[in-house]
C-alpha cells in the first residue's frame, strides 16, 4: 500500500510563504532610506557560519536544504542515486546564489549616497528575484520526483520517524520560526494529518510545542477545528 506521508510539501509551503512575503517587502523598499531598508537587508544577509540560524529568512531557506541532505536524501540514496545527486547539485547552486545576494546586501548596507543606494537596491531586487525563481523551481522538482518515490519505497511509520528526527534535531528557535510560517500555510486536512502524525510518532513534548505555535499563529477557528479532529 502506498504511503501517504509527505516530508517535503508542508515545509515547502512555509518556504513559499516566506518567499512571497520577503519578495513583496523587497520590491516596496525605499533603499534611499537607510532605516526603512535595514530590516529587509537583514533578511537578505545570510550568515553562512551558522546555517541553522533563525535570524533571517535566507538563513531558514539555507537551513532547510541542510535538513534534506541530513535525513531524506541519504534514505533515498540507494533507491535513486542520480536524482539525489541532481538535487544536491541544485542545493550547491542555491548556496552560490545566496553568497552573491549576501555580498550585494552587505555592500548596499555600507553605501551612503541615496542615488547609489537606489541603484544598488534595484540590482539586489533583480538578483533576489532570480534566486527565488530558481528555488521555487527546485521545490517543484522535489515534489514531482522525490515525494512520490518516497511514498512508494517507505512506509508512513518510517517517514514519521524521519520527520521526528528532522524536527528533533533543529534548534528550538529555528523550529519555531519554521512552524510560524508553515502551520498557517497548510490546509485543514494537511494540518490535521501533520498533527496526527506527530501525535502517533513523536514524543508528547513535541506535540505540545507544535500545538503552542499553532495556537499562536493559525486562525483561531481553523485551529479549533484541527484540535477537535486530532483530539488535543
């Protein structure tokens, strides 16, 4: 029987929400104004010395790639090594694009002249748009390839154990940041399925933590429905 668990789509929904939000903020930013551009530049300055930081959006995106390479990719290695190699190569390209954006953002943050800031801000915007397009296409590829392959070759129990390993290995602040984006991005059925999976296959304290984030960030009426369905 084909499994139903999906280790990729829920987190990808969170990442898409991050991308859409940051992209909207970026294109509205008045880069001539140092103060108004400071926050968005911070989210673009990825800290490569700490890939699991929760301090910026691009850090979260890069950390997600590391999570994939740590658990599901090794599990898929003996099943489809060429696919895993392709996806890892794309992760490396993501890292190169992040490095370019980081350098451009830091350079812009040091510029004083308003006209030069506007010009460099436009270049940053275009570079980030290129990165987002690449990242979105990469996630689409993963959902079209590795998700069905894992459903074919692994059981729901095995994938719940993988999810528990990924979640349990994250620093608490990064995990909370991801959940803050993920849980409101899911459908009621997806939320219910995720919470049921955590309830069945993870320590009780993990369910308590996820439920706390959901209560704080998901629409109250939707969250009440999920709680009733899951029995929490």
